[in-house]
C-alpha cells in the first residue's frame, strides 16, 4: 500500500462520514460499544470479579499520588473503590472443546492447560469516551473486554500466555481517577489474590501492562502511580495495605502501549501535522462543543468541561501521561503507533524515558492511522504489528528485552529502518505543557442542555 493511497482512502472516508451529521449521544456509544464481538481465534473466556478487601488503603495511596504529581489547583472528583469486573482469556488449542457459555473455575482450568508460557497480560481496552462521530465509533468502538476479545485472543495465542482483561468503570459516569483505581485493584489482585480467586499469585516478572489508545493511557498512568509511590516512600519497591497486610507493589515485567492517547488536551502538533493519515478529528472533543446530543450521562451534574475529568486536571500526569516528568525505574517500554494524531505524545514519553535510563522500544508504522492494527486487521502492516507487540511481551517475561531500539516501518515495503530513540522529537515536557495549557484555556464547561443538545 502506497502512502498516497492511504491519504486518498482517509480523505474519502472523512468526507462521507466525518462531517458531524452522525454524532451519537454518549450513552448510546457506551451501550453499543460494550457488545461482544466474535473472536477470529478460538479462546477460553472466564468471567471473574475482583473484590476489594475490607482492610486496605489503596484509595488513600492513589489520592496521595494524585496530590504528589499535581500542581495543587486540580479539582479531583471523589471516587470510591469498588469490585472490579474482568475476563480471563486464553487461546484454545482444541476449538471443538469450547462450550457456548465459557465461564467459571472449570473453564479457567482448561484455559491454564492450554497456556504454553508464563506471560500474563493485564489488558486494558480502549474507552469510547473520546469518540466524536459515526466513523470513529464504527472503527474504534471497543468499550469492554468482550468487544475487544478478538485482539485479546490474538495476543493470548501469539504469546502463549493468558490475559486478564479489565472491565474498568468508564467516564462520564465514573470520572478520573475511577479507572486508574480499578486498574490498581486489578494489579493487586493478580499479585495477591483474595481467598476464592481462580488464579494463584502471579509474579510481577510475568506481568505486562498493555492496552490500546485510551487503554494505553491508563497503563501509563498506572505505571506512574507505582513510580510515584516509590518516590514518595523513597524505596525501589513501595508498599501498601492489602487485605490487612503490608504488601510490596513492584513494577511489572514490561509495558506495551499501542497508539497511546497520552495527550487528552489534543493539543500537540501531530494532531494537525498527521491529519492526512488519521481518521480522527482535531480540535476540541465534540462532546465539549455546542450541539452535542444530550443523554442521562452527559452533561454531568455537577457539570464538567471534559468527559473524563474536570478541566483543571487535563494537564495532570495521570490524565495526560505525556507530561509526566520522571520515568526512572520503569520496566521495559514499547511504544507502537502509526503516523497518527497521537504520535507526538508517544514520542515525548519514549524519548524522556530513554533519557532517564529506561529500556525503550519505539516502533512506528508509516502512513498508518490510529489503532490501525485493530481497525484494519487484514493489512500485512497489522499482522506485523501484532507480531512485534507479542514478541515484546514475551521478551519482557523471558528476560530478553535489553537496551533500547527504534524502528520505523515503511508503508510500501514494510522494511524497517533504525531511528534514534533519543532523537524522536524536539518537543520536551515543558513545551508540551505549553501546548496543552493553551488548549485547556480554550475549553469551556458544558453546563446544561437546550432542546436535547448540550450548551456551554
């Protein structure tokens, strides 16, 4: 596929569908995006609940991190910890053994028998909170583990391991930091399962955080929570109270960020410069603009200017990880993306982590749009991207990820050319903050509705 052909296809799709006539209310998007999508790979699925122990201080620790990383002016919505839903997903070696309803301890035992590696992916699906129109809804809408099952099952097959796909609470009903809190509970549940859990304790050396788009954002945010706890406690391995005991909270074996949406202000130059290759709109999110259809979920009460968080939080490192200043102590990191609008935010994190001594793998695919490997699965570019993604995860768990590497894959030949991870972008964290604050200042609170449409 030639770059010119990609631009032509993107322009045609955007012209026909991305013109604002097909805007869907948030609650409609959420309902439709949670529907299960059949997987192309046979897989075991075991649904579980990850309860919160009576004695713990997870909530207290997280809000301490939010305060420590913030600038003091952020308005953070009160969010309580809750039981977290999830699915264990693993490749099925004998498809004829699958039942119509896969769940429970028996299914999990079969899943474990079919695994061939120690890889355990804490998988975070993307969230349709940022979808603006019918085009991006159709292509990107994967608002639950069941809706993302095709990609999850493929990763389980390629790694030979198992995936814990988390059904975290979504915005606007549960704003920041609800999703981050759910992921922290899920990670603790992997390390220290409560009585009655299907799984045995999982070593952090077997766990890789991974997700796509806004799910990758949450993975990076969760890692920043672990790193900030280390800084606050002045130790390489922080602790917290879980089930009445003080337990260690180490970093995982690695983190694979796929097309990470790490700038929620949507402000960096690539939002404009890479428009020829991406299907997403630029500028302010549609839900923050007049005329967006209202529903029970949006606008919120009390009102906010962003679906995910209060506007004062847009530049917080747990909301937009591209402005996190310190990645020291992070495990090996993979940033895999296309030539898309979110590329700059990925470059900033990758380059800064590399400069601070982290092992970083940078892999970019020329002329490819946002989450191309999920939206355009049949392309050879997508097949290669999945292989690179899975290979990184296996290397992290197997101890084979050493040093850093940068690679750009050409759109026509798919040949990779080496690039310097230390020279990906001229944009630093402070300059990124400048871009983001400028966009933040232009946003307005969505205060009510008139004739079924949101108003400012």
